């Protein structure tokens, strides 16, 4: 009998409204672009899809509006096989949206309007305590209300459940909360904002990781785009780069979410941490070879083929 990894994702769901552009517009400039696409997104939603497509059992905790986008969200999670019993649909807030521009090199610029998922309350998270109790790991981002972030970390800590914090997009978060986090997964920019140390190479990544470890976090994983990620754990004087995969990037939007959803699944499944990071790098690499975010997340067989297993 196969036992699935069980993951609770607390975070955002927004609708992605994306357009291609030959180049990013300067202030006041109008650019003729296209094509336009609309699809499911949000860091929480993307990470949930990444994990479930790899074989995890995923419960999503978020909030959407009673509107067309909210209805589409519930349909999307049903199609993907994600448990949606703790997705609150409310009348007084609209479903969040992300305005995304992707240029010809695959780079992106994003403006997120959180809408309903920016108003998740302490009580709405606590209602999911039964799911927390059954979970192998809790996955959290900073793309939601601070009440949801604080409650998620405190509840998971109380239940002795490992927490992965993807500190994106950056918000100031207290050292008291960070000390309860088991894994933190910033990119270079977020690592710099969290530590005050600009991350540009392996040496600066090591210095930033040391600062985060000193806050009580057990494991620091700084994602480095196509280079892979920098891994460092408590008790180590230096970490190491886990190499990424060279692919032809079409759209880099959501690559960090792919990494986090993949890492959550593989670490919950019991993989050694370096292997979990390497497999998560493969998930992220595959995600950038397709347009979109949630719908670009790869399936397990694709990851195995790239990773070589």
C-alpha cells in the first residue's frame, strides 16, 4: 500500500492575468504585446498544485470571493484533486488577481492584488487544525495576511509539525516566529531583505544563511534560479550549492513556487535533504519550460525523466 505525503498549504490564491511583451515598458510607455492568458495562480495555489502533481495529498487553506474568479478557483482545486474544505468563499471581498508581464527572454514583472486571501483570519486557519494534525509538513508563504502567517506558524509549532516558510513576497516577520520555522526558502532578493546581506554569490549566500540559522531556523535553502539552490543547516560552517538544470526558459513565473511545492513533497516523503533539493530544482526547471504558473507545474514522471531515475 502506497502512503502519500500529506501537506497542508496555507496561502494565497489569485487569478493570473498575463500578457507577453517584447520588452518591459518604461514609466508612461505603452507596449503592444500578446497573447493574453488567464489562469489559476497565487503562491499558495501554485505550490499546492506542484505538490499534488508529484503525488502528495494536499489540503489548501485560503480565501476567495463569491465571484466568477472564486468559482473558478474551487473548480480548479477540484480538478487537481486538492482538498478544498478549508477554502472560505466570502461575499465582502473579491478574489485576488495578479497582473503579469512576461518579456521575450522569459523574465517577468508581477503586481499582486491579494483581495480575499489577504484577509484570512486567525479563526479561519484554526478551523483547519484537524488537517494540521494529520499532515507531514506545513507549507506557508508571505502572500497572505499576517494573522494567517502568525497563526499557521504557532499552530504548526504547537502540534510539532515541520514548517516550510517561503518568505515571498517579502514582508517583515518577527524573529520570534522565524525561530519556530524548520525550513526557510528565500530567493537571493528575499534572503538579502531578511538579513541585510546582499546575496550575489556562494560566499554571500553563506553569510546570509548563517544569519538566518542564528535566528533559530534549522535549515536554510536560498534558491538561485537556474544555478540551483544553496543549502545550509544548523551545525555547519558552510553549506553547498545543489546544482540546477539547464533548460530553455519560456516563462520563469512560478519557478520558486514549483521548487517549494516539490521540496515539500519530497522532504515529507522522507527523501534525504540534498536529494529533495535536487528533485525540487528539477521541478522548478521543468516549470519554466511552459507558459503559466499553476498549469505549468510538472508531473512526477517528467521530474523522474529529467532527474534520471
